[in-house]
C-alpha cells in the first residue's frame, strides 16, 4: 500500500533529511527570534522601570498625583498604541517582500528612536515639551517594535519543527519577563550606586539614560546578527504573495482574527496589571521603597520567565486550546487571588516576594506558547500580518487601564481594583481559547485552510 508523501512542513520538521532545512539555519532563526523578542521587550519596559524614579525630570513639580500617574501611563500606553500600526505596516512587507529584510528595517528604526530618547532634555530646559516629546517618541518606537515581532517571530516559527514549536515558542517569549528582570536588576544596581532623591540627583539627571543607551546597543547587535546569520524561510512555508495581506486577513479570516482578539485582550490586560500597576501599588499601598519595588518586580518576572518553557511544553502535550482554557481559570483563582491577598493583608517586603512568585506565574503565563499559537492560527501567505495584527490590535483597549481603574473610585479601594481586572483578563483568555481551534499539529506550509473548531 502506497504511503502519502510528507508535506513540506513535515519534511522541514526533520532536519536530518536530505530535503530538510539546514539545522544551522533552524538554530540561527530560533536564536534570532529569541534575541529579537528580548530586545523588543527590553525596549518596551524601559520607561516603566527606569523612568519611574526619574519622573521629576520630565514633569513639572506642581502636578497632582493623579496627573503624574496619568502622564506616566501615557508614556507606556503610547508605545502600545503604536504597535498595531507597526504590525499592519511591517506585516504587509513581511508577507510581500520577505521576513528578514523587513525585520532589519524595524530593528534599525527602534534602535535609533531609543538612542534619541536617551538624549532628551528635561522639563527645566524645554518645559512640557519634554514629556510630550517622550510620549511622541515612544509612539513611533511602538510602530517599529510592532514591526519587529511581526516579522521575527513568524520567521522563527516557520523554521521550527512541528514537535518543537511549543518549546521554541516558550523559549522566545520567556525573554519578555527575563528582559523586565534584567532592566529591574540594572535599575536596582544604579539606584544603589547613584543618588536618586531630588530633581538634581545623579540618577534623575543622567543615570536613567544609561539603560536607554544599552537598549540602543542591543538593537545594533540584533541588527548585525540578522544581517549575517538569519535566512529567509523556505518559500513553501511563507506561501504565495498577495498584494494586500491585511485586506485579505479582514475579508477571509475575520473569525480567526476576532477569536485571537478576545484572547489577546485578556492577555494584555493581565500584562498591564502585572507590569505597570503592580509596581505602583507596591509603592503607594505597601509603602515599599524604590529598591524593594524593583527587587520584587525582578522576582515576579524571573518566576514568570522560568514558567514559560513549562507552559510551552504543556501546550505541546495537551494542546494549545486546552491550555488557554485552563490557564485563564487559573489566572482568575491564583493570579487575582494572590494579588488581592497581598494587597488586602497589607503585607511587607517578605510577603511581596512570596506572593510575587504566584503573581508572576499566573498573570502573564499566557505568553508561554503564544508565538506558536498565533503563527499556527493563520495561513502562510498572511502569517506575519495575522500574527502581528492579532498580537497587537488587542493592545489598544487594555492600554487605557488607568481610566478603567479610576472607574472603581468610590466602589472599592484603589489597591484592590486591579484584582478585578485580572479576573476579567482570565475570563477573556479562557473564552478566547474556547472559541478557537486546536493548532499544535497544523501544517505551516498549508496556505489553503486554517484550523477549524471541531
């Protein structure tokens, strides 16, 4: 009885076969995706961690606490809002011109913007133009960052063997909390070495610039690596070219995009509660010092980084769909429960470190297999566009988390409101997983269909 010949993707999954891809190219693509995601996330989290002790440099001294918090959230939100636009622009060129060349443009762009940010003058020099320019630069930075992961991550997943996509995806995405932890460690060291009290302290005036220079240097290293080491995936894995991949995505795959939007909305809402709101509440409600907050966030994100490979392998074993349904409910119980218990008990630094491990594992663990899931969810010819838009479009609503939290004023204490949003995030993730199909065995070279819900 004649056997069915293997598909291109199945052949690619066997690096030792004569027609399979060069194993060195597979390793280079996965390493490139890992480095790219780390540099991307390093840049994303810079203003949250590094600028928090230096907010006085960009803002007037007589601003109210609520206005100061709003401006700080806009610095972060502007980056997030720029990312969907970058996903559409760079996803188009990744699907029509090529993944590698588009990645190089995106990396070069955010490297330059990060370098310019490091040279910004403060409020004493140019007034409110300082924080306005910072917000504008972060928006442009978000466009390039949205382009980077839209191209680099699908490229890495297209090179990856089917049976290792969950593991490779989790290694790539584990660099997100790892990047946060590295930034926290750098900031903690600088706060130990440099005075940070007062507008004219060393850290506030120039110390915060050093991590931004490091970010620009990392972008240069990443650019060089992609230029020399990474190759375009085989043409059978990237599909035929369409003139308008974004239009094709909207017309032919609205259900897939909508389902991913639900899941990613929950994912980004939980991420903002963990990355942006938790450190603020550790300082405002638990009265932790800047050093204690930084160390707690380092522990939270280190725990998350270590959990990602476990979640990636779990999704490879039980399936992506079951993983996301289960993880969403785990977030409701353990993620929101840990955060609320910590805040309600008014625990000190030790309690923050202990509960921080659970907060890290059960609020942002959705990212473990996300690189594999989103690339599997869309067909080859629009994969970069589908991945980038699906990943980024849902950023917008959660980016205004500060406005949602303010709606709870008068109903519950400010330090407990984030727990409610973590519950909502978990429910959205479970719903998004339920609405989607199983994808772990999808053929990356199949451009005719996408997985259907059984």
